[in-house]
């Protein structure tokens, strides 16, 4: 590895921060405010260069919007003047160029892909950070600081998980709220079995909740289905399959999910 790629090396060794995606999203959201501030406050040559740069960006954006709007437009191809005269009854028979054919093909492919990954509960109520986290104040009695958070919802923690030192631990996941198994229902066979959880694939509320392994309604989890005898298209025994949580585990005390077949 080259000498100056210490950031990549650190990420490979220790991984990213738990809130890396959230910080990246907020930074991207602040870009508009930063551009506005620069446009108002820059002076002189810097202002001219910045205005030129923004002008070219806006031209590209308008071109992209125009191409997007013209995608569904049908029109006759631009032809040169015909060398031979055309009868009047053939004038209306121009071959229309349909840009819609390509877009409809793309849309159908997207629809097929969406059908493959359709879930039983497509929309769920979001969970705010105030509801999920409880502030814990730590430090000496005089100047306690509230930078630690206790997760108040059920979570999944892998078998190889090791807690960080107390001094550096930001998010605390209580042992009493950790789940290892889920009651998974097979929609075709109409049977329910208790399967071990392998991991949390996606929490729809927040990418940070996915990294923390928060188990809320609508979360996609990966379960071990090797005991069910399911096989793949090539004939091999399937190990992991995705399932969606259908209940509120914090209210019921158990984890119910539907297998995504």
C-alpha cells in the first residue's frame, strides 16, 4: 500500500464509524447551503471563477432535465428534402421515432426486479432517534457529558461481537434486548419454524439502525434455513435467506418474520 493511504488502511483494519452513512448524508445535504453562502460572500476574482463554474453546472443540469423530458416524446425523424415527389396520401406515413420503447423496456425490467424483491410490508412508520436512543451521562460528578446512547429497542448482535472499552463505547446495546432467533413463517408451505438469525440486512428507518442491528417492524433480516432443506437453482442446500419482521418485538417479546421466497 502506498505511504499516504493511511485512511484506507485504517478502514480496512478497524472499519468505518457506526454513523458514517448518516454523516455522509448530512454533509451532502449541507452542500446546497455551502454553495449559497459562497455565492453571496465571495468577492473579486474568486467570485467570477465560482460564478463561471456554477453557470456550467446549471447548463449541464438543464440539459439533463431536457433530455429526461424528451424521453417520452414521439416525433418524425428529421429527413432531408426528398429527391422524388411523394403522393399526398403518403405524407402522413412518416415513421415516428419512439424514444418511449427504450424507456418502457427499462421500466419493465425495473418492475420485474421490484417484483422479485417485493416485501410483505412495503411501508412502515419511521423511528426517531429520540425514541430509539436514551442519553447516558458519564464522567465526573461536576462535568458529566451526555455523548453515550443506550438503544431502547431489540437488537441483534453477532456471536463474534466484542464490546469496545467503556471509555470509547458510544452506543450501548443491553443484553436483555438482544435476540438470536426468530419465528419465521414460510408463505407457501404455511409453516412456522424458529430459526437462528445470521444478520440484519436493512432497517428502513435509518442506515445507522442497520449497523447497530436494530430489530423493528419492517426490518429485513437474514436467517439460517439449512434445517428446512431448501435448495438453490443449482441444487445446493440454501444456507441463508432473507425475511421481513412483521411484528413489534419490543411489545410482543418475540420476533415474528415472513420468509421472502
